C-alpha cells in the first residue's frame, strides 16, 4: 500500500475514533497539495510564509489590552514602561552588568562540591523556554513534548487494532519499536509472507514455531508483529507441547489479502511529529533568561559537565596557542551537543520574537517564521547578527543553522529594507498579547 493510502486510513480512523485530542481545525486531504498563501504585492525577494496554528478571534477586551501594550512601547504611557532610546540603552546597561555579575558568581561557584552543583541545577528556574514541543497533525491538535506524543501515537494505534488489525499492526511495528528492531522484524515478516505467496503448496512455510530462536529474536520482540501474522492468516496452535502459528487462507482478515498486507508492510512509515516553534514575545528584561533546558542537548547535562572539565584540564596542561583548525574542531564539538537552536529577533521597539528550530533547518525557514509574524507580511527585511553580518543572500538562506554556526542560541537585529524602511509597525497585534501572558 502506498503511503497515501496509509494516510487515508488515518483520516478514516481519526473520524471513527472521535479522539479527545483537542478540537480539529479546518482540514484537507493529506495527499493533496498545501493551499498556496494569499498573494500580495511584493518584491521578487518575498519568501514563502510559514503559517502558524490558527488562533482564536481576538475579543474586544484583548484588543484593548493590545492597544495598551502598543501604547507602552510607543512611549505614550511612560509611567508603566518607557521604550525611548535612552530607556532601552539604560536597560541594556543594567542587563550587561547583571550578566557580568552572573559570570563572576559562576566562576566563584566552580569550587563548590558536585552535590551542591547538582542541587543548584535542579533548582534552576531561569530557562529561556520550558522545553521542546511538537505537533502531530495526523492524530490531533495538541502541542506536547516528543515523548508524550510517542505515547499518544501508541495509544491511538492500539485503539484501532481491533477494527483494522492488518494495516494498524504495520504501523505499530514501525512506530512502537526501536528503528533497528523494526527493520529486522519487517524484513523477516516480508520473507514469511513472500514464501507463502510464491510457494502456495509448501506446508513448511505455513508453520512457525514460536519457541524458535529466529522467531523470538526477530518477531516476538517487536510490538505488533504477532498481530500482523494473525491478520495475515496465522492462528496459534499447540503442537508437540509447543506453541506454533499455523497459516490458513480462511483465517485472513476480511477485506484483506496477503498481497495487500505485504505491500502495506513494505510501505510502513513513521507517523510524523512536527517541531512547534513555541513562539514567544519577550520584553528586554525577559531576554536575560538564556539557559537551555535538557531537551535541547544531544547528551546529558552530566556528560556535558564532564566534557567541560576534561577540556579545561587539557587547556591548562597544554598552554599552547591554538591554530585555526584547532579552534574549528573545538567549535564543532560545542555545537554538536545540541539538537535544537533558540532563535531570537530583536525589533527596533525593544521587543523580542523567540522561536525554536532544529539545528538542521535552513536559515530561510527562520525568515519565513519571522515574516509570518509581521504586521506587514509582504515587506522586505533583513536579519543582522550581533557581529554586524547581514543575512539576506540566497546562498545564506539555503544553508542550515548548523552550517552557519547559529547554534545553540542567536539574537538577530531586525531592520526593514528598501521601500519598507519607513514602516514603524512590527509584530501583529495578536502576537503582542503574548507579552501579557508570559
């Protein structure tokens, strides 16, 4: 079965199961092309727009709150919040001073015992984000950590097992087991079914001893494998005081054939989960929270700490000048720790836009994300690194955050370009409301 048929199967099951996984939004066929974004008059440089999840209509009270927030940023209510250039500079000086003191405190605390450091790590509450979150459009609309989605996917599949055992078992095999075990299992089951199809008169291919080592190591260890065999016509029978699976054409699930099951097994794929941007709008004082939670790392915090200690000791012992190659290797070792990157964009009014990206996503996807948040989506803009590098060339947009060394965090400065330079509005009003709830 082609992947599109499996997706259609999920559409049918989603409607039948009436999952309590949130209210479904406007849908479309999974095998259809995504609807094109609304066309606006724009320059040749306009990029594809990332479309965030649809938000509820703004109430009158919410609009009033948004206007109040905008008034504060424009300096109309200076008693509550002053965003004049002088105030922003003063705030930056305060934050730099706080950062310097924090570094001094960190240097002093290096002499603490490992136990006290571990306790401090547990008590840390200054993470820039609570974690890394995902969406699974094929199952529901919730935004959850990856592990929780894997549990939801497993629960969903087992709910469908009784109604459509063959196709569901294929998906259970690939989605509920380690990838290496699933691939070995699929290869073994494929041989079993092909042997029956190609040798219909050979009885030896129609009997599987469940205590056989091959069966135990390659089939029984995988969730969904025995269910697949039962859907394919195998039934459990005891022979010579040992459990066996015996195949009979009469036992094949209704409205199914060995050929269909075999094709479905070969086309098995992982149910995709999509990284959620975890969009946040921050005030300058909130940007001080820049520590990343463990979800951003490829390795555990203990391993990171051990690696840092070893590197520090090696540097102290060597006391040599580093070559360019040595510096590049050290930089790669650092960024290889991370799976995700936290991107922040600072706007001229002092507000920050924040989103989470996979380190292998393209810089162009960052531009699409920023563009989707702008009040004037068709406007041209540039993102400038703290070092002054302007990212606006096509070759930059096609490179990954990893290749551009924009890992694990980066703060871009936003600026309008060309005909858009006179614009003074930045983020959409509904996004400005996120400041109120942060």
